[in-house]
C-alpha cells in the first residue's frame, strides 16, 4: 500500500503516525517532504532497500520489496500541482531511471493522462468554481500529463489501470458533491515485467467519506 500526504509518517513537531501498525502491515518505509507531509510505502513482505528523491518542497520514495513471486520496486511521487510540467516529468526520471527489474510507480501525479477523454471547455467551466484561473489550471494538468506520461513511457512504463477502471479520482463527496470537475489525477503505471490482473479507481461510500481522493488499486503478478 502507498499513502501520499501521509501526515507525520516520521516524527515532526513531536508527533508521529505509525501507518504500518494502523493499517496492519509488517514492513514500511516513509519520508517527509514538506513539514509534516510525507509518503509511506507499506508492505506485508520485507523491504530490503529504499531510496528517496528530494526537491526543495516535495519528495519521491521507492522501496525494493522481496515477495514470494519475486522482487519488485514500488515507487511513489506526489508533485506539487503548480510545478512546471517539464520539471514534474524530470522528477520522475530522476526517481526511476536507475531502477532495474519489475517496477510499479503510483501516486497523485497532479496530471491527466493523455489517454483520458477530457472535454477541456467543460472542465474549465467546472474549475471556475474554485480556481482563480481555471484555464491555466486545466492546461497545467493536461500538459503535465503529456510530459509525465511521455517520460514514463520512455522508461518502459504504461498505465496499469484497464480502461474500464479509469474513473475520476477527484473530487469525492468529502470535497465536492458536484462532479463536473472530475479528473483522474491519481495513477498507477508498471513496466513489462509486471502482469496486471485487474485495476481500478475505487468509488465507494467509504472512499467518498475518507478522503478528497478515491483510492486506486491493482492486482498484479511478477513475470518470471
């Protein structure tokens, strides 16, 4: 399991949240990137190594996990929504370019996949309810998607969510009842050494209450 925006996943200002214990996992790695904000990777199998990628206000995290199927690297990065698209793309390259073997990368990418069907004009109109510059907001998500997914494709990574499961991941009811601004900005990608059995953005009563984002899940096998 990967948790973005994992508040206090390490000690900060005298407080720490043990996400592994809270959610029932034996192994974990975590890293703060902006005050109390951080990333956590939780596993039921041993994590033998981890790596952190840092910029001035954000960070990516990867974990090398030893599973009964074989070893796999799980990585996550949550770029700031206003980070320049080309810099977002380069951040992912910096985090992942040295990884060898089966790889899955996931997180709130703050971008829209170029494969997702988006009505730009309708999305701009919907975003005008909460953005001072809705056109710039939408175009930032779209351009970021083009550049990030392009760079990840260059590393051999493709969308791990089958088309039928590519629902919007934001907003949930907790954030906004109106879904006209719905976008899939939370993603999972995998390389060719990962076989995807199933995957989806999960919409449920619980996910609508628990977070401003719906969770993304996959079931996979490691190709031998």
